[in-house]
C-alpha cells in the first residue's frame, strides 16, 4: 500500500495542482504487476481569462493498470502500465463574465458534474530502498471521453505489508 501525489494540470497555463493518491499494487508473476490508484482533489482557483472569478475544481479518480516490467535490476523495476480510468468531475466554473475595462462587474458560474471514462498509459520506475520500503516515480497520460488528454507526473512512497 502506498501514498503519493501527482502533478495535475486542470487548465493550462494556470490551474496546475497536486492530486493526492492512495495506491495498491500487486505482483502476480516475476515481471507482471497490477495496481489500483484512488485520488481525490479539491482545488480553489481563479478563471483563466480575467483571474477575478473564483472557481472550484473537484476530482475523484480511479485508475486501474496492468503493468509489465521492461527492465529489472535486483528488485528495482522499469515498468510500462496501461488500463481503464474512471474520474468523477465536479467543477464550479465561470460561464459568462461581464466587465467594464479590465474590471469584472458581474459573472455567472455553472456546475459541471459528470463521470468521465477512458484509459491510462504510463511508465514508472520502482526503486526499492529496503525489503519493506520503495519509492516510485511515474509519468502517466490519461485519455478521458470528455476531458480528453491529461498528463500526470507522480511520486509515491510504499510500505510492503507482506
């Protein structure tokens, strides 16, 4: 079981934040692995255009992956991963903004709430520090139906129970 954080862009160039995750990996064979990652995000930011309208972004993420170790040295692995992704999106974002000069005078916000389904593809480096502890760094691309392409850069710390 491990805890980690992924660097997540919501809307470039502004809303870039961190997505905390809980990860459960399992080794099936010498080079075959699986994992389930659950993440939860609560982010308060401003609209990208005027930076004057508050927005709220929430994400509940579930990413499943089958993993294969491309390279193995002792108990360290370089793995490729792929699997399905299920994300719940709950955003309160700017819909219509009225302004005079550079000053926002009024705005309307809308709540976008939906489940988004897709797939993830990643590359990870698993470094074992001891028999019980390891650190994993990963690069992951998540392609969702409505959100389209989301890159993630993550770092995890693991404690092996068994």
